[in-house]
C-alpha cells in the first residue's frame, strides 16, 4: 500500500502517517463516506480518535450537487466577452462570474479571482475529473461540509476525528500545484507562533504556521491531480491542536492590506514601488 510516513524530529518525537484511500469513481448519487468505507474495509483501515480525514473538494462536491452541465448555463454578454478575452468557454466564463467575489484579471485559459477571501484560479470552476461537457464548482459551504463529515464519522463509527476539505492552488512565480484548505473541523487550522523564541532566542514577530494548508499539501502529494482516483487521505498522528469547532476561510485569511503580495501588487499597479 502506498503511503507517506514522516518522522517529526522535535520534542514530540512522533511519526506523521498519511494513507491514501483509493476508490471507484464517485457519482452524484453516492454517499461519500459510504464509498470511503468500502475502500477502507478492503485495506483493513479504520478511523481512530485524533485522525484527520483530508477530502478532495471535487468528488465531495459531486455528491453535494456541485457539478454543472455546461450546455445548461445561460451565457451573458459579459461572460462572452470574458471568455473571448481569455480563451475560455463562454459557459465556463459565466460560471466564473457567478462564483467569483471579484475578478482581478487573467492570462490565456485562466482568470485570477478572489472567492471566499482567497486568491484562486477561475473561482474554483474546474472541468477536470468530471464528465466531458460538465464543470465542477467548489462546495457552497466548505466549513459546513467539514463539520458534517466529522459529525457523520462520529455518528457512524463513534470516533472523533478532524476533517479537512482540500483544493489545489498555485503560488506566485512557482511551478505546480500545492494544497489549500477550504474548510476545517476538529482542529485549529493556523498556529500563531508570534511571541515564541527561535533557536537563538529571537522573538518571532510575524510567523503563523498554516497547519491546515500544509496538511492539505501533503495530502495532494498522494491524491494527485489526474486519474489517481484518490479522493481522500487519512492523516494519523498529526501535530495538531484538537478543538470541537469548525473553520472556514476567514480563520485562514489575511487582509489585502497585510498581505505582502496584494499590498505590493497594488502599489505596483499605482506605480509607487521602488
């Protein structure tokens, strides 16, 4: 069985284990956890208290009715112009307009948007891992989805776990995709290290660790982006702070004024940088 095992070389001294859960193709009529349970039983894998279940947003969204037939999408004049400008199907452009909180610009085949306080491509609208002629949308309420999955695991198996809804994203001036947490339940997604001392006694002034995003990236290594058919990863012995709460992007958000990229890009657009 393919899995990742990472040894944490610190005072906690434990091993972080990630186990991919490979399934059949998930459809809109499926019970997501029931499909996972079938696969977990086949490899003798069971939930334990303190585990974290990382879930890819597209297969989860498929079971939540977030797959759209492009031929059924009414296209506005604005969407036709946007699609023409960036070489995007007009129906996809319409979905981007509908889903985005703000459209910032784009390059051929990609529009940079803000959705739920997060920079992302195409407002999460994606034509991969859905049937031809369809597109997937992000879950309407990732925090609610994470909370629901966590509660259903408790109800079905009597186990208290954390849950993590995952999408992929790119970073400025870096090739390739990494993971991003859309919604979290059962553990704190960000750890604030401000006020702590480093190895040489220097006080940390800025650092906050994106625990949920880092775990999402580790899961993405195993999930892949194409035909792997791994919609979930079980994370065991993660160095997390367990809490009986759920979190959305607002818990992982930094204002544009405080964000290094957004603040400097804005200055650059106004021609006030060095």
